[in-house]
């Protein structure tokens, strides 16, 4: 695993913990099919399924992490979410697509900017 | 916090609309959406505003930004919205006090560095803002003096975004703007005394200036047609303050203020080249409809040298403004009307070689080519020209004379007196100049003395003059009477007017 991948994995871990703290249950991680990957799938205590895309950056030199999510990427997330619901027989569940930006400060501190239902 | 509103002005021709610039910042993916029919330059606003805000040391929100320019149905163009968008964006983040946003208006293009750049059409925009009740407007420093021509509204000139922020946040006034050194004089630098001899054309010039009559000079090259025409502004009465403001506003929209001093009361003199297109002549353009030469010459003179060399459509495009005093230009983005009330002065050679004068004086052109040459000036256009004179080459005696001709100042005094007589006579009418008297008024209260009318009636009977020509001669006769101090044009006034209008027999 390269350092970039490691950073990404740590970012996802941090967001997963963030969600668990807020009474979410993690249903799936790094669910991959042809056409893309879902970073995190979690269900809230109210039964809403959240598909979270996590973007981790070690600095803001290249702009805000969430700026990396283009319109095409957003549509892909939408399709992947529907695919996940179909595969896991969760039709009828309320769902939303979230984005989380993780910024690593000084190499140790993780700052999370979590935005729910962005699409 | 997440919403802020401020004001800007969008111009449609000379008329302005107050535009509300609303910025909403909401949760969601970072993005910038601009609503309200922006054109290409305005759509690029996003990148300019972003760089300017960041480079001015302010925060760019990494959130979903929605900018709405309302009324949304009105197509908007240009870069003047950069500043209000930036200000509303900072206001929406709670970084600026909101009361200074909603009641003020802002105009300005931003550079990436955060400088506020100059714009076209600031003067009419400020006029519009005042009309809509805006009490204070911020404009680019370079447009400050232009904007400040408008009274009854507080104008602040700013150099960069930082100054605007400091003003709004801390009440720090931006540095005072020094008046630029003006190279322009309100007085024309040209004087009629430079012209040697030319008694008949001088007379024609003076009568046209009195009545606002359109004028045609025909003559060989080098006889002074252009010289005479260029000196017309120096004998016309100065513009009234309202007219001067109107003229400055048109030049502002055309982005032409560098060629003219602000609120100059010198009537404009515009001389488009004879290869000009109709779009340049009457105005045009696909995204922004700019005023053409006819509107730039509003309240002044439109001089077309070598008129027969013009493309025929171009000259004929003058007919609408000559008739109505305004031009309406329609394009896919809409119709715009610009004022265009000018005195038309045409100059032409009598034939392709230029030497024809009715007598053969070394002219090498065939009769056919002479006829064809002047036929390029279409009948309907020529018919609208009240005074047509032949400009002879000055004689050797005139050229050798050290005596200067009469000065413009003296002529202008006479023109002003004659015009004031006419104004008094037209006090109860809707027109102000002799050239504008409608035909029915010419038949009733503005007839010439009996002997004069007889003279014209005989010419009419012999079909030497058209009905329209009949009216034109009468109008010119009124101008001559005013210059001579006659209460009603007498026989000699009418005869002179007839000569000035119909004297050029070879025009056909």
C-alpha cells in the first residue's frame, strides 16, 4: 500500500469512527464493483442509509478536498448507491449521499468536514 | 448569515435596470452557480471573483454558492457585476455589515489581484441607479469623474476590493482621487478665420447652423470642404447642461470617453470614414449593442466626406435617424433605441475625377460617369438635405490675401441671436429649430410673405420643385429671415433659400 493509499484508508477510518460516535452502524466499506467504489455505507439510528465519499488531503495546497468531487463523480456515486441498494436488497430504504473532507494537520490531527445529503 | 443582497445596474442601451445581486451560501459540495442569463464575460466572473477575494486576504467559502441576478429574465452582460458579487459573497459569510449592502449599489470589474477595473457606460448606469432611489454607489476609481457628473447621488471611487472592505467594515474612506489632466478644451480649436474666401459656403454654413439644416458640399478636391465642415462646431451654440450629459452618456456607453472631455458643451463632431459599415454607422453588435456614429453625433455634426464612395446601404441607413431623431437596432438579444439627432454634412466631389463644375474645366469624365457618380447619393437621402452648395476653388486673390476671414466667435454670436429669435417664435410648439417645422405648420402659421410664396408657387407650377422641396425651401427661408432679423421671410429670403437648396442644377 502506497503512502497515498494509506492516507486514504486512515481518512476513511476516521470518518467511520465519526459516524459510529453519532450512532450510525457501518454496513459496508470499500464496496467495489465495475464502475467504482463506495468508501463507506452506514445506517443511522433512524434507518436512513448514508453513502459517504471520503476525500483525504494532507494539505490545502491543492484546494479544498471536496472540490475534487466533480459533477461526473457525483453522478457515479448516485449510480453506485442504487447498485448497492439493489445488491443488498435494501429497496425502499431512505438513503442519501454524503461527502466528507478529511484534512490532516501537522501529520497527526485529523479535521473532518462532513456534509450530509450533498446531491 | 448565509444570504446577502446588494445592487448593481445592467444597461440596455442608455437605459439602466437596477439588478439585485443575491448570494446564498449553503451546505453541499463546493460550487458556484450564476443565475440570471449571464453572457460569456459575466459567466467568467466566478474565477475573477474567487481569485480577487482570496488575494485580498478574505475567506472563500468552500460551500455551495448560488448567485442570482434578478430580474432573472433580463439578459445581462459585461464584467461590472464582479464587485457586487464579491461584496455580497463576503456579506453572506457575515464578514460585512449587511445594511451597507442592501441600500447601496456597486459597479466594477475585478482583476485577479483584487483591483477594481474601469468599465464602459458608468455614467448612464449611475443615472439609472439614482432614478431607482439608490443613495450611494461605488464605482471604479478610473470612472469616478464620469460618475460624479451625476448630482443627487453619493459617488465613491475605489481602486481595489480591499478599499471597499475597509470602507464597509471600518468606515475607512478610500483615498481621494486626483483629477486627471485634461487635454480637451470646451472650445473648438478650429476657427473659421482660417478659411480663405468661400463666401457662399460660409453663408451656407451659417444658415445651416441657425436652423439645424442638413448640408451638402460639392466641389473639387482641395477646395476646403472638409476644412469648412470641421469648423461647424465652433459656430454652433454651446450644448445645454442636459444635452451635454446626454452626449457624455452616449460616449460612455460607446467606451469613447477618452476622445472627449466630460460634460463638454462643445457639440460633437463625428466623421466616419467612407468605408464604414452600417453597423458602425447606426450602431450594432451581437452581444452588446453599441451606439454608432449617428448616436455619437447626437446634438452635433455627422460629417461624411467623399459621400458617393460610401456603400449605398450605409448612406441609406441614415434615413431613419434623419427622420425620427433616434435609431432602433434589433438583434437576437433585443431591441435598443439610441438618440440620434444630428446635423448631417455631406461632402462630395462632383465627378470621379473631381474637376467637373458644370463648365468643362479640365474634367476628363464622360457625362454618363458624372451622372452615375452623384446618383450614388440616393434621391430620398438628397431630398432630406436642405442646403446644397458648390465649393469653388478659392481664387488666387483670396489665397494671397493676408486678411483673415471672419472669426467663428463673430459668426456664433449671430447664430445665437438668430436661434433665440426662432426659439421665441416656437415657444408654444413642440420643435425648436427651423428645420423641424412640420409641413402643416408651414402651410398655416409659418408662411412666408406673399411675394415669397408667389415665387415658390410659380416654381411649383412649372414643376421645377417638388412639394417636399417647397417645404424645405420655406424652412431655410425662415433661417435666413432670422439671421436678417425679418419677422416673416420676404421675397429675397425665399429667393436665397431657393438658391441654396436648388442651385446645384447638375445634381438633377
